C-alpha cells in the first residue's frame, strides 16, 4: 500500500480487510509513511510502514 491509499481508507470509513504480516489490523492514524495500527486479534498497537500493509481479496467482490 501507499500513503494515499491509506489516507483514502481512513477518509472513507468503509470496512476494508487490511493486513500486516498476515494479521488483520485496523488503521488508527497516518503520519507520512508510518501508520499506527491496532491488531484485530488482540490489543496490540504498532507503528508500521504503509508499504507493509495490504488487502486480501476473497474473489467474491
């Protein structure tokens, strides 16, 4: 992903399946190319490079 894509996701507020290292996350904040994410499977938060975030497509869309 890039910063523009992350910004559009934050702005849009629609549910998107975003992943970091095969773990689902929600994007909380964006600062330049660094996103603060929360992990869906626990309470962990981390700052990550936006290029390490990705969407998984299930083929149903």
